[in-house]
C-alpha cells in the first residue's frame, strides 16, 4: 500500500500512528487561583445551561487551550482522585461516573469562564466535585472523525470509499480531463480561471477529482464562486468546505453577492451555513442553520461548513457511505489540510475539487509526524497527476515590484500581474527627502529597514513564553509603532490599511499590546486585538491581505536557533504576498548574509535593486519609546 506520489513508503500505519499520538497528547496546566464558573452578567438565550454559584477549587486546562467565544470544550469533573458527576431525579440522589460533558465558550474574562453546557442540571448536582478539567473539544472530536473515516476507507466496500482507497494506494491511472465550452460566465474571468471552471464541470464518476493551484491574489474565491453558480444552473448540490471558517465565509460572500444580482434564487432556502454564530462573518450569520438529520443536508443546494463541522455528520448512524449527500465538494485551502483531514471532506461528494497552493504554508501538526505525511494530499496529487490540475497565472493583489519577487523565486516566472494593478501604490508622498520619508512613502512599494544592533544592542531576545520559547525584538517592535503613528497621522486607517506580521508568537503579542496601548480609540477596544489582523504570526495571517504590510523578521542573523523559522521558503512567500501596495521589512542585514536562509538573502538583494534600503531609521527611536516597549514585554512575560 505505497504511494508513488512523491512520498515514498506511505502506509496507513503512519496515519494511524499520527492520529493516536495526537489524541493522547495531554499537557495539563493547573491554575493556582480558585475560579468560578457561573452565569455571566449579560443576557444569554433561555435554552443555555450554565453553572451558577459553583465554586471550583481547581481548573485544569489540558492541551492547547487558547479559546475564544464560540469554541467547543469538553469538561470532566473530579472529587479528589475519583471522577464523578452527580445527578438528581425525582426518586433519589445518586452519583455515577461520567467522562465527558460538552459545552460552548460564551465569554471569559480575567476571573471567569462562561460556558453553555449541553443538558440540564443544577448546582447541587455538582456539590461533590471540586475540580474541573477543560479541553478544547474540536481537536478531540476531529481526531475521532478522522479515525472513523480512515477505518472505513481501509475496510469498506462502498463504491465511494473504494475510490478514495484506490486514490490513496495509487492503484489507478486517471485520464486527462477535457474542458467543456463555457458559453456564459457571471464573473469576468481570465483565461486560466475560465479553464479551471471548464475542467471542473466535466468531471465523471471515474475521473472525479481536479486541483486548482492558485498563488496569492489569483482569484481562487472568484473561481469557486463561478464554479458554484455554474453547478447551480446544472441542478447540482455543492459543499464548500475548508479547515477555517474565514475561507468558507469568503467564498459564500462572493456567491451570495452574485445570487442577489441574478434574483433567480431564494438565498435563504438555497444556501445554508453550518457552524457557530460567533465564528462567522456578520453578513453570513443569517444563513446559519443546524441540520439534525443527515438527509436534511440534501435540502439545500449550497452548504458551507468547516471540515470539522461537516465531519460530525459522519459519526451519525444514518450517514450513507454509499451515496454522498453532495454532487460536488470544493475544499478550499486544501494545501494546508493534512491527508486525514482532507479525507473528511472528500467522503461528502461524488466529485472533488481541491483548491490551494502547496508553495505556501503546509499542514500544521500538533505532534511530530513521519516525513512521509508532512505533505498535504493536494501536494501529493498535483505532483502525481499534473494533468488533473491547472495553474492560475494572473495575480490581482500586489504592486508588480512586490509580486515580481515571488513570481521569479517561487513560481518560476509563471505568475504575472494583472493590467491596472502593476503600479498601485499608497497615497503618501511627503515633501521631505530624508530616509524616513523615502522609506514610508508610496514612491517605493517595497522597503528594507536595517535593524541590526542599534540603540545599545536592544534588539533580539529569546524568552520563555508560556510553555515554549519564542523570540522578540524590542527595537523592531518600537519601530513598528513609530511607523504606524506616522501613517495614522497621514490619514490611514489602522484597522483597514495596515497589518503587521512576524514569524514569532511573542513578537506578535508584544506588538499587539503596544498597538492597543498606543491607539486605544482607533482600535475600538477590539478584544484580543492582535488576533484581529493588527499583529499576527505569518502562519495565522495566510489567506489575508492589506494595503500596507509590515514584516518584523525579529532575528538578528546571529542566533542560528531562531533562524530556523525563516528557512522555509513557503513562510517567506506568505509574508511577502500579504501586501497590496506597500511592503516594509524590518530586519537585520546580518540575517540577509546568512547562508542558511538563501531566500532572505535574495530578497535583500532584490530590494536593493528594485526598492529602497535604509540603515539609519533606528536612530529615530527615543529612549522612552524603547523603555515603553520593554515594559510591555515584561507585562506579557509576567502574566499568569
């Protein structure tokens, strides 16, 4: 059972090993201060259950418990060493073991978690329990879903699952797909986009999958929208899915906009969004619904769902493995999904479209993984079956001087810039001709600001952040704020026009705190600001864009341990291609000289030729600005 698709020695054993270790991974963090889980001060729907006035002596959070409103959790209750859950009925009171209770995070603050639990109970039912263990449910449930699907693919004889087994085990050769003729399109498509749609519309039961390779800004969402509208005309049912909510919502937004213009469909009855209200874009929330019966999935022509949410239906006893509920499944950002996660979406459709870019970031795994499984199924299949794929060759996002670099160094000069986009620039042209003005002005779409060892060496540092070490650079963080102040003074909107990305989580958190302190009115008190596009890690910002993007590389080029995060060309590709009109890179020239990261060196030379380089701007930072940055860092590191 080997795959000859670029990952030698693949076996199901590797998949099972990964799923088992991921499921068993439990790092417990015990809070020292007693916490109260109770009714929040704001109003909540009547059908929510909550724990009122239950004093919990200890809360243990298990695994990665960075939660936000809308996240599902699993709670287990303990009394000392014994796990108990008490219940009351009309006859008597008794206790019995119960392993899991599911809930949804409604909100939380520095003192309380507010959780809506499934089921009804009173505080007296928990009077013997003084410890609660909380773990995120999504990870555990998704692992169960993947285990279930993998087992069925290995053992089932249903036609649909045999097709997937054949694909995994590389037992078949698939014919090339002949594109149909498109007589009319809703969107104005370029040639490569038209070909992508035309190929997808001519899949068959035996020749049932196609891959759309879309580099940043090439209109993947536009292609998905047009494809869905064409399928709707052919009376086909479509599932749009991805590992992220934002990818699903972006596609649905585009589709809904087109449907409103056509006025041929009742959107509320044609389109269904599965999910949690708090995680959806505001204009998608009216489409939110909950399907309890598997057969009801077929009552809507277009359904949008994350892979996790859709996968829940495969655990239902009435899931029909022989007859998938959808004619087509479109998996967006498929290059960021692991092989077992991709299979979750593929069991839902007779025909499969994978959309992604394997030259951006790969799947992320929370446990060590065999090298043979590090690739996505998208990358595996596009390597093995290039005649089942198409490359979207025109980008509509970035100024040509920003896009020329990834086109040459990542995409073999195949990526061109659309007419009218080449010379887009920010509207900021100060009269001063000093280095500071040159660096920030619209004259230079791409800029490198050297940050090596200025201001008394207050630069790169490696700190214990939570349970892991991460890196920060005080000078770069302070310089980010100074640049944002300048743009704000010039009339740019912080929320709409500027984003900051960095390879390191500590640096992202530090800059996010500084932004919140510096611009309290402009950010409108957005909760957990740095996760809202203002300052993010490069990995978490994939799929998004902004007019001005500031990249803080952090590393000073001396510490070899820190440089590893920059050695992946896909991460550098993602960072650069977020910018539409202006890209500012804060980094040490020593980093550009490192032989371990040749793409950074190439970028440095490229900017010297086509952009602007400055090695004097750190002298603009005052002692007070650096001290404020150092104080913010100490607050983060001392936070319990």
